[in-house]
C-alpha cells in the first residue's frame, strides 16, 4: 500500500474515531456467514464493526479520546463502536460469544483504561449504562426525600390529630354546657 493511500485511510479512521468515548476490539477471524450475522446484529443495535490495520488505527487514535486502545490490537483486529454505550456493547458481545464460541474478545477500552480479554468484557458488562446510573441516582434522591417527608409528616400528623380531638371535645363540652 502506498504512503498516500495509508494517509487517506488514517485520516478516514481518525474521522471515525473522533467522537468516540470508547471501543470494543475483537478478532474478526470468522467465516463469512458468521461475520455477516454478527454485523447484522450489531447494525440492528446501532453499532458498527470495522476491520482495521493495527498501525493505521494506532496513528489515527493518537489525537482522539481513545488514545491508548492500541494495547488491545494484536493480530487481526476489528473495532466495534456506536451509540449503545459500552456496557451494552459488552453485553451484546458476551451474548454473541455464547452463540459463537470461536469469537475472540480482545477487550474494551474507555476512560483511558483497557479491559483485556473476555474477563475485561465481562467486567464492563456489569457496569451500569448512563441511563441506569441516572435512574439509580434519581431513585436514591427520591427515596431519601420521601423518607424525609414521611418523617416530617408523621409527628406533625399526630399532633394535628391530637389538636383536632381537643377541639372536638371543647365543641362538645361547649354545646353540652349551653344546653
């Protein structure tokens, strides 16, 4: 491949990697049918799989947030990325691994850290997605707020009940004295 072609490919890869927070890396050595099935599954979830030349991918990633993911590049490599969030990507890859045991998971890279191998992918799959984390925070805030309201209303409600009972007794006593 000529230098000019390599520069064009590197520039294109850099554009693809520009907005990414993280990526998953697998070994793309699957037969054609299995590879097409995997790509179709990934496309259905809004993800892309791109087979890359390791040296060009390393150079393209140098100016992006995924700089350092090259530790996962060893031999033939395919990069998986998309909008689904990396825990969702990890869960999807583990499900595909169950269906296709020959699928080699190299790892996942995000937040400057590489999670290598199938163990790393399993670890990332246990992380909450952005939506799950937000729901957990909102739930914790609402739970604590609900407890606070109940604590404030509990004694106030009982005092209100006592005052109402005293008022009723005074009304009854006042009506009985007037009769």
